[in-house]
C-alpha cells in the first residue's frame, strides 16, 4: 500500500492514508482489512489492471545495481520468499514451496523453478555466484517472509519504487515469473520450468544415488543455477533445519 491523503477505510471507515496499489481507489487501515475486502469481491475491481500484460523494464537485472554482494544474495532470496507469500495471499491461496509442504525437497524444487526462471528472463546480474546464493537460501528459506517483514527489513516495499530509482522485491518477482502475483494464470515460461523441475528433479538423482542417466539429467537441469552439488548441499541444510521439522510436527498434532 502507498502513502496518500487520509480517506475512510472501506471496511471499518477508520481514517487512513493507505490504498490498494493496483486500482489506487480502495483505502484500508490495515493489511487484514485489505485481505478481507479482496476476498469479499475487491479482486474483481482490480482484475482488469492486474491482467494487463506485464512489461519488464529494459534491464531486468537493474535491481542489483548499487548493492553490496552480501546484500544482493539475501535480497534475491527475499524476493522469492515474498513472491510465494503474495501468491498465497493475492493469488487465490496458491501454495508454493514452504507454504505447500514444510519439507526440504518441496522447497528446493520450487526455489529451483524461481532460479531457473530468473536466469531465463535475464534477472540475474553479472558476477552472481550461485554458491553464495544457495548458502544464504539455506538460512532463509525455512521461514515465511511477508510484505510487513520487507518493510521492517528494507525500510519499505513499493512496486512503483523502481520508477524513482529504487528497487522492489515484488516487481523483481514479476520480472522473474512474467506475471503479477494477483494473476492466477501461469506464464508459458513458468509452466515450462515447473514441468522441467517437477519431472526431472528426483531425490535419488539429486543426492547422487540414482542411476547414472537420472543423475546426469539433474546435473544438466541445475547447471544454469550452480550445479547439482550446490543444490544437494542446500537440500541437506534444509533437511537438518529444526524449524522445518517443527512445522511438520505441528501439522500432525
């Protein structure tokens, strides 16, 4: 939501200076009321603008300009984490990665789709080291990341900030996937990558225990994003994460 002149919240009539970033008409005093109104029918108001073709800026990797290397990898992983939260909240309850299943393999598969799409759509800047990105991912992927977390961590999050020389996690996510998080349809590129990963990233092959042919196919699949060994290390780190095991235990209680 963006700062605006004070107007009544459409849910409770409390005076607020926040509005929907898509239609720029409805005002809300809090995220909970925005979600409530979205589910109650506001999504129909936004649908026309949300479904408009997405046009990426001339340089999709411009998000990394001016960032320190350490910050760049964390920001990239946070971009993915916020996108899967957006897809759950605004995309009709779509479940991806951690939101789908609190298991290392499920998270690895979904993050691999994101990373391959980022390469495919030229979102990865020059000099990007996948070994560092996967090490950062091992620490961050077990935890959810909402827009409120982005505001607290980075001091703000606005999809229009790139127009003023800034960067946006949400906008970069749109460049990776080729669609707005509010559009339930999957872009052709994203559908292809999902199919490639879901059919090719077998657990035994990833860990090197499969037959030579399947291991070779996984190596080829993951070569553009660092190679099989790096992703095997990421899987091992996620499987060893106590937080993920706690999430699984909670589901069975």
